[in-house]
């Protein structure tokens, strides 16, 4: 089961376009008529809150665009913290986000507070 150190959140967005002008710029939106997004996030605090891991997935309901974010924050000491993040994306060939198809991004941050 879910404990006090775990969090799950879900979101759903549906939208329908009405009253768009019949010009060339609106044709793409008119073809879609209705679209939606889904979001699921899970995080867990481990080792007395010294390590926090999270997974976030977001997708268009038609599956045209997807994003997966894996992250970890690790408190090494009272003054030092490390964060790592991996982002994976996918997009169909007719999507506006196709330039991000099979994109992989990774990041590592080391923070020192004094």
C-alpha cells in the first residue's frame, strides 16, 4: 500500500475546440476536434528522506506524444545534495513535437549550501 513517504498523483485533461476560424492556421486544430493529456506521478522518500526517487509519465490520450521523467535527489550531508534526472520522449511523425522523437536527456546537479 501507499505509505506516508510515498505519493501518487494523476491528472487528466480533455479539451474540445469550438468556434475556430476556418483559416489555414486553424485547420490542424479543427482536424483534432478533441484532444486530451494524461499524467501520472509517483515519488518515494527513502533512507529517512535522504533519497527521493520519482517517476513522471505524461502522454497524449491518442498516444501521439509521450514523456517519461525519472529523477532522484540524494542528500549527501547537511550542505551537499546531488540530483539526477533522465527524460525520454516519443512523438509520432505527424506531431508538432516530432523533433523530440526518441530524445533522451540526462542531467546531474551537485548543490552545496553554506
